[in-house]
């Protein structure tokens, strides 16, 4: 409801942001209205962080009925950087 807020930059937690600065900025934003929907729990046993993230994304897409949406997040199209020890 606040035209100065960008969901992409002020609300979503993605890119190379670290959690603490993001959540600090997020709590300072006024005028956010959200709907919360719970999905089934996702088991993390034996899965990589990326596998868990993909499973979580798929669950969200399903509950929002966006399976046929042509829109894909920006992070899926950008080159991935190597992680230390990978």
C-alpha cells in the first residue's frame, strides 16, 4: 500500500543479502500488508540447501496455483557463483 515500497527490493529476501541487515531494513518499512499461507513441512534430511529451497519454491508455487506461470525468479536466470568448499 506504500508506493515507496518495492516488494522485490524491500520485502523479498534474496540476492546476496545477508539476513541480519535485510530483516533490520524490513522492520523499518511501513505500509506492508501480507497474507500468510502455511504449506506442509519440508524434510531437510540428506538434502542440500539448494534442494530444500527448490522444494520450498515448488510448494509455494503449488499453493498459489502458479504452476503454469511463465514468470521465473531473477535468481534462476543469473549465473551462480561458486561457493567455498563446493
